[in-house]
C-alpha cells in the first residue's frame, strides 16, 4: 500500500505563520509603537508647541504661507476661500515629533541595549579565554607527565627529548 502524504491544510499553514516568533514580536512592536506615539504627540502638543508658540501662535499647525495671492479663510469652517496655503507648521510639528521619538528610542532603548550586549559579549569572551587558558595549562601538565614517564623508562630522568609537535624537539623538562 502506498502511503499518501497529507498536505497541510490552510488553517495549519496560517497557525504556523502566526506562531513564528517574529510575527508576534512585530505585533507587540506595533502596539507599543502606537502607545508611544500618543505619548510623543502629547509632549509635542503640550510642551513643544507652546514653547515655539511663545514667539508666535501656540498651535504649530497654524503656521502657513500663501503660495499665490492673499489667502482668505472661512472663519467658521477654516476652509480656504482664496489663495494656495502651504501649511509648513504641520510639517514642523511632524518633524519635531519624529526627532523626539527618535531621540527617546535611541537614548532609552537602543543605546542601553547596545551597552548590555557589549558587556555580555565581553563576559562571554572572558569566560572563553579562561577556559582556553585552562585547556592549555592542562595540556602542558600532561606533556610534562609524558616526558617524565618516557625519561623513567629510558633510565635517565629528564633525558628524553621533548616533542612539542610532529618532528620538533623542544627544551628539556625541568629536573625535579
């Protein structure tokens, strides 16, 4: 009887996709990013805009220039009646929000994480260095024991040639 391979169902594939670690991490990042954006926008609107507004209007979104002709607005709706306004205050507000967000992310998340990872890497390298030094020391002790055994078998202590590798002869081991 020939065994048939069962193809994964659409639901199984979707479940495998959702259970990947990077999809869940991405979803968490989006949720945290949305909450963080609200905080940054509050800082910009509540602190930065009034500080900039000390030299002009308190609402950065009201900063604008008129591209052609005098710009006239309907006072009740804020709709443009004449002219072509360029709302550069919106761009300034968005740029400030971006800079604040980038600074907070870098100084509170990226920089500390980089320092932490560097410390972890240094600790790991230090542990590997100690382990390597111990291996070398153990190897040297075993070589000395081997040399002493060879010397005892030949009848003259410490007279056996020392071989540090294939075809090489090193200095004699110390006399005890």
